[in-house]
C-alpha cells in the first residue's frame, strides 16, 4: 500500500513538472506559466481594489470643527476612529487618517482639531488615545486639508478616548497671527507655540503644574479635564499682531491641584498675566464644556456638573458681556435634572442670535426628552 502511494505521488509530481515544460527557461525570462495552461499564454490578472467598508455604529464623534470663513470646510474628530473631512460635492465624509500606519493606532484617538482662520488648507490635529503621564501626544499638521500629514511629538499626553473628550476645542490658532497656537492640556496646564506648532512652551504665568500619574489617578476615571479651552476675544483677522485678549477655562480637578482659585481666566496682554473671572454662584465648581464668542463680542458659556461624555446635570447656559452674566437656560427640575449641556453653536448677534445647544446624557428616547435645543431669539425662547 505504501509503495503504491509513493508511485502515485511520483506520478503527480512528474505530471506537474511536465505541465511546467521548460521551467528553468521560464524563470530565467521572468515569465510564470501555470500548470494546466496551454502553450505560453499568461492568465489575465485584474488588480485588486480596496475600499472602506461601512459597518455602522462605533465610537463617539466628540467634535465638529467648521472653518470660520469657508463654510464648506468641516472636519469631524472621533475618539477611536481618526478624523474625517466633509465633501460637499458628494455629501459624504472622507477619511483623512486612514494612511496612518499600524504603529500609529494610538493616534486614531483625536483629542482636538484646529483650523487656521487665514488659510483654509491648513489643519492641526492633536492625537493620543489616553492621558497616561508616560505617553506623548502627537500634533499632526496638514497644509492640504488632511490629504498629507507631518507630525510633531508633544511634551504632554492627550486623551482622545478619555472621559470629557467632547470638551473644547482645546487647540486654537490665533486669528491675527497664525504662527501662534494655544493648547489647553489635560495634565500640564496651558501651552503656547509661536512657530505653527513646531515647538511648545508651558504658559507658566497661568500655572506650572504637570500632573504625575499618581495625581492623574485621583481624578474621575483617571481622566483629568485640566485646562478646558481657549477663546480669542477679537473681531480682527490676519493683522500680523498677536491677539492680546484671551479667555481660558480651567476644570476643578486641575485648578485644585495647581492652586488656582477660579474656573475662568482672562489675559489682556497675550498671556503674560491672567486675571480670574467670577462666575455665577450656581455654577461654581462646574465644568465648562464649551464657550463661543459671537460676532458682537458676547460670550456664550455652557456649564455642566460632570465631564461626560454623557455628562449629567444640573447645567446652565449663560451669556457674558465681559462684566455681567445672563442666564439663558438650565435644567434643574426633577424631570430633567439628569441632563447636561454639550455642543454649542452661535450665529448672528443681539436679539436675533441663533443658538444650537446639545443636551447630554440623553440615552433614552421618551416623549418630550430634549436632545438638541434651538433658539432664534438670543435665548429668550427655545424649541426642540
């Protein structure tokens, strides 16, 4: 039996060798002829085509970033799936981080993005999945709307998939001098670059604290919120002179460790010194997930008790004219007290200001539940 099997196997091998007739010559001239083909004809091979598969679901989209002067330029950042650019011609999203290599998976967590108000081709993205003290975020820089990237390693971590990932935006470009960027970090205070993100220095006039891992671990889910965001208070653009009046929001976790006494600060000298801004008593110790400056200089500020991503209430929306606070909306009653405030967009000025307000912690789907609240009259009335 074994002898017959060996003879049969030898016959198969011989047949394959015969089918390859002249194999030495074929390899020499670079041709490969498959067994069973006739003569020297080569098979027709079609190139493979790879494309993304739409599978639905997935993680959060914590931020949508519009260009201030080019309305069709819009980006979306995700917590674990990279970033996307909106294509108005096809009404679809273009993945702009799919070219990242297998060793860059940690950087598919986008913490914040910033656009240059004076150049709608330039985009910045800070990425890093988790804010471990030993990790380093990367600042990805593109001059062609995300088609190509270079990157700079940052001296602090990011938390694209940590709690509070919808807060911000943390990274902002000075509209008057595009070389200047400010970054509101989770663990290391406020940082500034004067060379389009190539080098960074801590703004020590505000704080000098960089959290240790032990300090990070004392925060909610080891996810410090830190410095929350930066707002340039200016009506001008492209003057070449750095904006002098800037606001920055500070979360209670970082403020307490750094010895800061307030949750909102203002500079009128480009960051050389800072003054605390008193906030209403009913939002003392709250998170400020979003601040928006309207064209008339009015600041719209959302306050929420928790950091999210599905932060609960109580919460408030105020407007601030630089001196006085005016309450526009809040959730406090028994039915809605669990809701917080998230996304905030503002258009127009004065009594005709339009406000869109995202309501967080809306996991259910029951009658009358708020999800997106809209006002067409500066916050006087609201509708779902």
